[in-house]
């Protein structure tokens, strides 16, 4: 089983890279599908689940997946976070090759030895990508977009540090850091796929040697 996780700066193209990687080697792909599963299991609206998790309204709730300590709070935010962890673990236990975008899956699934990618870009490139993918009627100025990007990335960093006690975006935490600034994701995907396949092949060879 091969698991690829993608952490990414907002606007860097990490989600598109995940979709393209899942298409190239025929992996299963998980992104919004995780939200759909949480909503179904908890009998809640998908938009509510996404908003509750992504707005990080639970940042001050004391919990640690790393030490398996969870507070006795009955808040909905905590319940959804626990359900999310459960679903990500179920995906891994299914035993299929897959790509998982976001949700700190790289740390939550560390025992499965996933290949972990961090996708980044400079601010100009992220703003351009956000403008190019904006919904019709969304008219944020450049300054507003920059504030949005910084705010979302800050929340992702705070969330990771709280849940996993590790630093979001630190190069040493990932097997590959991909800077998309001067690239299209379509151009990058085959090269990233080749690196992933080489890494898993090497891991399999080392594993075979250790079992001799």
C-alpha cells in the first residue's frame, strides 16, 4: 500500500497536484470526500462540517492526538475533529494506494510510512492562481486576497502545532517540498509522480533487505 499526503499553502495549487497525482498512478483520492464522510456519519450538513473544521473555531480546545489525550469537552468542533481522525485512519486501513490532501494526514498516518509532500509558492503566484480560480462574482482585491492567504496559512500552522506538536511547512517534516511558483501543476505532476514511485521502490527494497 502506498499513501501520499499533501500539505499546502493556500493558493499554491496543492489540491490540483493531488488530483493529478491520483489520476496518473490510479490512486484513490481523498479531499472533500473526507468532509462528506464526516457529515454522513454525524448526520450533518457538509457545508457546516467544512466551515466548522476549516474555521478552526476549536483552536483553544485542549487535545493532543500525539499523546492520545482528549479533553472531556462535548463541543461539536472536537467531535468533528475526532471523527475526521477516525475516517483518515479508516482510509489507511482499507489498504489501497491513495492521495490525501490536507487534514494533517501525514502525521496522523505516520505509522503507515506515507510519502509526504508540502506545496508552496511565492505570494504573487498564489494571488494569480486564486484570481484565476475565483468563483464568478468573487471580486476580492489583491490586498484582500493576500490577507486571506496569510490568514488561512496561519490557521493551518496553528492547527498543526496544536494537534501534532510539529511545525507546519518545516522542510524537514516532508519528503518533498514543491515550489509551484514558475510552473503549471500539469507540468509538475509527472515529475512529482516519478519521484514518488522512485521513493516507494527504494522503501520496498530496503524493507526486503531488513526482512532477510
